[in-house]
C-alpha cells in the first residue's frame, strides 16, 4: 500500500461522498511540511474539503481507518503562520483556505464567516461597514480568521480590546464522532437540556459540567494572572457560576483544532474609531522601563508596541528592502516621513522604540490624549514625537517591527532564521532586569536576533 496507506484512505473518502480534493504527491507534501515555526514534519496526505459535510466525512473515514492506518490523525491548517508548529503533522493535513473562504453574513456589529477567510479580506469588508475585529495578530496580512480562533490571537490592539476569545459568539464544529455541533454560551435552562440528552453531545456536556463544577474553586484559582495567555484549553472560562453561563467556545478557542474541526465562526465586532494618533518615544536605556509601562497603561492607550535597537539597526541597514513591500512610491514616502526622526537618531540609536497609540471620535480628542501622555512621561527624559495615525506616518515604525523577521530571513544569508521565542509575557517591573539578561544569552551564543 503506497503513501502510508493514504491511497486506500482516499478511496474510503470518495466512497463516503467526499467532494473536495486530496493530494499525496511529494511536491505538495513538501509544501505542507512547513509553517512559520522552526519545525519540519512531512505529512502523508493533504485534504481540501469543500464543505462541513466533507469535514464530517474526513473524521468518520479517519475513525474507520484507524486499524488499517495506525496513528492516523487530522490537523487543521489555514495560512500556516503559526510559530509553534500547530499547522503541521506526519499524517493528514486539512487545508481550509481553498474552499472555506466565504463571508456569509456581515453587518456593523457581527459577522458569520468561514475559517479559511484571510483577515486582510475580512477587515476590508468589515471596515466598509464601520466595524472591526480588533484581535488581529502581527501577521494580519497573511493570517486567516480560522487561525486566529485556533491560536486565540491577539495583537497591537489587544491592550484595549482583548483577544479573539472575547469576540467569538458561536462555533460550528465537527467532533470526534464525525457529526457537526453548534457551540455557544448556554444559560442554566439550556445547559440542563444538554446534560439530559442521551447522546454523544449530552455525554460531553455531562462530563465537562461535572469536572468543572466539582473542581470549580481549584480551576478558577489556577487561572494564570497574565495580560495575555495563548496556551489554550482555558477551562476556567467555560463555567461561570455567577453569571449562570456555560460556554464551550472558551475551550475550543486556542486549542489549535485538537478538539474538533471548525467549519463556521460567528464573531462580535466593534465600532471602528475614526481618528487615531501615535506618540513615538526613543529610550536611550532601559532604566525605568517597568515604571514607564505602568504609567502608559493607566492612560488606556488603544495600542502599545515596542521594538529594540537591533530591529531599528536592521531596518536602517536594509532600508531598500522595503521597496519590495511598498513599491518605489511607498519607499520614497517612507524615506520622507523618516527625515524628522533622523535628526533624533543622529544622537544615537535608542535601546527601545515605543509606539503608543490613542483613538477617538475627533482629531482634537486624539491630539489631547497623545499630548497628555507626552507630558506624563517627561520625568523619564525621553525623546518623543507626536504623530497623527495617517497611513503616511503611523506605519513608518510599525512596518519596521512587522518586517523584522522577514528582513532576517531574507537578508542574513549565512544563518537559518527562526522565531525561537514567541509571545513571552513578563511583568513590567521585571523588564529592565529581564531584557539585558535575554540579550546577554543571545550575544553569548552569537545569534543575530530582534525583539519586536
């Protein structure tokens, strides 16, 4: 039997009415053996389901083939921007972007969308309605909304708006028995109905409720006290006694497709603020960084980003690279916008560049917030510039941060580029102690690395 038994598996799929495509040729398998992580695992097959019924057929066929193909497993994959290897395996990869790419319903406050829709396309459509899904990651131009759910993504706006889990209203999922189910928050009456069901779904709700209710205090106490947690399986958020709600979407968001295959997502959206502005700060050293972060946090910015001196030096060294991303016109515009900042940079490359963004209903409201924060930060003796968040200005530093990994990957030819630390969460008071120690380790092993 060739391809690890996958030819026979494809026959089983077709016999069950599978409407999509399947590939076992080496060129495709090699393509799907990578994602944005440092790992490489070659699958035995790639499946391209057309609809939710195809997902059911995949799960059912895998179950009935488990003896013939020991260890068969299914891994969901969208854009492959995951940096932890969640989109690769050595068995069957399920590709969503080819067919699951419909925005089925969209208005100013919610949307129903398939998981293979790219965030960039969804954002364009939602902004036309004056709405926004604000939990987009740094890979927003490449990521899909399904990947955002799988990873419980957050990004530059998460400081104000939270993570993807805060915006998932409903999920349609295919579970291990090969059937589709709708997951959404349930009140006590609805929960009692589910628990009383004498079927697969009822058994899931009975076991989950029993586990969470008997260990309620222990599980709630175990919740990490961090501003961002993307580790998945958030048991502590499923059962809320005080609110009387039981919500299995909280368990599925961030589980990277390990609990079931998502076929449809309903999102809550927020209203897009019409105006924004950025305070750009240059830190000569890291002294007082923790206190500075706490000071900024109290002002409730829309976003708060930072990148280190190595990122800035890399962007300056390979400045012409941005032509590929922006074109000649964009490169010229970027260069012109950086002229005022160049006078500050001539005094020395800062240890850290901070981007503090505020939004509001009017330009005057935004300008007031930006200026007020600049005044509050005077004791830290920073070089600072106030910018409106127009396309021509705001992105000049953001593009440096977002493109730093690609710069390393494409321009440093004698080294392999890999994201080896991702989504670290450090208490702000510990940052001045943490960052020099991290950079010392990087220097000790002669690594070229950026922090962004």
